[in-house]
């Protein structure tokens, strides 16, 4: 008597799968613009907190020292000058709560801008600081000026580092930083990111290719960088080329190898598409390079399954009324054995 075949039970369908897939699709649509906005807000907040705010504080300090014409009562030649006092030049001053006197210009401008719900400045220096904030450091004027100054400062630093003496001091600074434990690891990692994002690449990448690396049967995306060396070409006895194989997820480093031109495949990819593929560890695939298996996975909700020979061979069930490529359902060898057992 023939042994009945072992039938593997199909996993039970989960009712939450459509909901989970819909949520993941929603995240895929919402997260890219949301993260882009968050990154720009974070960059803007960082520049404001660590660059613009210190620059504004320094400017405020200088202006307060420049316009702070604060006088003591004895400077007017009277024991008790009163609420207002006049100096020898006829300049009018007003008494602040701390018994010091401020100029009429500062007093008038601040009093004019004070709201009823606001408290009066407690000291003469607070009056001057409020005057500087209201008259000199108006946000819609200060922010563009400070941004322009920051850009000019970056331009000056870039031009300085492009010169010979600037490169010398930069190399000396980097050599000093790399000798400091722990700091050197953080600095090196951050420098790799900034160099990749803001520095023009020195490599002349001609095209994107695919090579079998690190062994035959495993394909890797590579950047064609040159024609390699004559001695290697002579040993290979055919044209060769040098390629850079970047590492994921941060393609700042990689491996430079020489391969035969006949063993490379030219990829229909732009540089941005190749970098997105590497950054995402293969998750982000250009639309024109999406394989049939990915299309089948993306069309599970409401879309018909792949009924090609490839799809059926990969396990997709045939549609009702469609013949199986290996014969009609129920006529395979397993079914034949079952019928034979029933006859016995």
C-alpha cells in the first residue's frame, strides 16, 4: 500500500494584513515629505541656536554699550534730581527704578512701545536693552542681515582654505583633532558625511555598471572610474576597467577593483538613482528597474495575481478556469496516487 503524501497545510490568512499594508503605504507616502520638513527645521534651528543667536547676543552687547548713556544722580550736581534731570549740555534724563538715569530718547521709545500688560524694566540697563531690541534688532531686518553675514563668513572661510596657507592650517587642525581619543572618531564620521554632501567629487564617474563581486553569482552596483592599468590589461589579455564598489548604507568608502569589460553590465541608471539604491540598501528601486516579483507584491490588494508561467512557478495560484502549466488541477502525480489508493 502506497504511503499517502504529506500535505503541508496553508498558513491561516490574517484579517489584519490589508489594514497593515494600508498603514505601511500611508507611512511610505507621508514620511518622505514629513522627514524632509523635519530635517530642514532641525538644520534651521541648529543654525539659529548656535550661530545666529550668539551673533545677535554679541551685537546686542555692543549696541547696549554704545547707546547706554546711563548717569548717576551725583553727576547732575544735585543731591536729589527728581524724576527728570538735565545735564550741563541741556540733555534730559529720566530716572529708572534702580535710581540711575537714562536718556530721554531711550525712555520715550521704550515707554511708547510698552504694552499695558508688560512690566516696566527694573533697571536702567534693562531700559537700554529693551530700546536696542525694539529699535535696532528688529527681527525682519536682523535675520536677513545675519544670514547674509553668515554666508559671507562661509565664503571667506572657503576662499581662505582654498589658498595654500589655509590648507596648511586646516591640515594642522585636522591632525590635532585626529589625535584626541573619542573626539577623533566622531569628527571623522561627521567629516565623511559633510565631505560627501558639500564637496565636489574628485572621481570622474563615467557610468554605472554591475559586476560579479565578491564572487561569481553575486552582483554589485559599481561606478566606472577609469581604464585601470596596462599591466593588468596585458595579464587579462583583454580590455579591463577600474570600478569603485561603494558600501551601503553610506557610500563614502568602498573598494576599487579592476574587472574585465566583458564581465560588466551597463546599468540604465543615473547617479542619483544608484545612490538612492545604495543609501536604502536596495529598498528604493527605480521604476524602470522594478522586477516582476516586486510588481506582484505591490499588487496583492485587489490586483489579480501573476498568471504567467513565472508567477505560477513562484507559487501564485491560477485563476479560476485557468489550466495549470503542469496539467489540470487534480491530475498531477499526487492526485493519481490518491486515486490509485482508493481503487485498491
